[in-house]
């Protein structure tokens, strides 16, 4: 939101405002999406693990590099908040801001989920999205955003002066602490901005405030990704349910989410290799 202007527009204001924008990060030089590879790798892949995430809770899961994983809607319309780390290095985490800068506000098939500095490499590639038909609605909304952060008890306290313990931030913290056998405090420092799976969001046309609306996801829908590196994932079934009205409370109908991990046939990965850490030399001008 912008405060009511206190300064008169200069004479050349229209000229300054009418300059056409340019894309900040033209991404033609990024590694291209090899549709044949990602489609064929699914053929014959075996389901090797399923993890059910209860409503208003989170679970971790491991996806070895070269495996596929799906986040599946079951029982009812439900959104999920996803964190990703390198399986053996919590310092390498999903970087929602850079993913947004490279691919846009909402992601789908062919987009990558990038990791934090100094790694900055694709952690996962989105290979299938059963909600890709949704596109952009008349409000400018779409699904699977990297603009929201995650619902959290601190913002809720600020806005409502209430303590609520089952926001996605707390769910992710509890699940990571249990999986890594570390304190809540340590786990919390590793929780980061999420991929909002199935969530339908955008910006209000007038104030540009972040909005949410009922997710179009239905049981059976899924978002599928290919792990480009060994991954530790953590998924929270948001207390907002389909996020049609509220979050950070027990007021919304909530449903579980299912994570499925698939192992491809060996021959499908014959010419594939895991992504390498970013090659910048880290001298920073010294
Ligand atoms: Zn949430």
C-alpha cells in the first residue's frame, strides 16, 4: 500500500511513468526444461513411500536425488506449505524470493525451485501440475505461489493479540525438530518462506495487498516434482484449509495431504546427473 502522496508530481511524471518495463531476470540462459526426460522418467516409476500429513500439522520426508515426489490432495480442498532443504545440509534451503524473481509469482510445470546462496541451484523441477488449467483468474489470482511467506504465530499475535500454535510456521518447526532431534529453537531458525502448494493468491488491484481465495484443488489433484538433489522436505497442512476465509485459527475445515515418493527405473536416469552448486568463486571483490 502507498501512503497518500505528500509531494506534487513533477511535470515529466507521465513520461517517467510510461517507460515500458523490462524483465529483471531474462531466463533464456537457464538450463532448459527437457520435457521428454521429465515425462519419460515417470514411466515405470515405483511408489516407494507415502507420508500422510494430518490437518494442522506437518511431516518431513526424504526424496533421494533422481526420484519424483507428489503432493496429493485427499479428502477435501486443502493447501500446503512446503519447505525444502538439502538432505544433509540445512543451510541449503529453498529460496522462495529468487524462485519468484526467476519464474514469477506462481509456479507450475517446467519451473525450478532454487536453493539459497551460495548454492543457488535447482533443488527440484516441477514436472506435472493437475491445476495447470487454472491459469490466471479475473482477479489476477493463480495457484502455487511464491509470494506468501507462511502463516505464523508472530504475525497473528501482532494482528489479533492471540497465541495460536498450529500455524504452518509452528507445524514446520515441530516436524523438523522431531525429525532432526534438535530443539524447537534450533529448528525454527531453519524454517523459511514456503512454496504455497494449491493455494490461490494474488494482489488486490487497488492496494496491491496480498489476497487469498478458495483453492480450486480437489481430491486427486497433485503437484509432482523431480528431486535434482537429495532433499529433506517438510509439508504443513495449513490451518486455513482451502484458505477461503481465514487462517491462523481452528475455524476452517482442514484435510490431510499426502506425499508420495516414486523411484524411477535405473535406465531412465542413465544420462542424468544431480545439479552442481553455483560456480561463483565467492571472492566478492576482495
Ligand atoms: Zn498456513
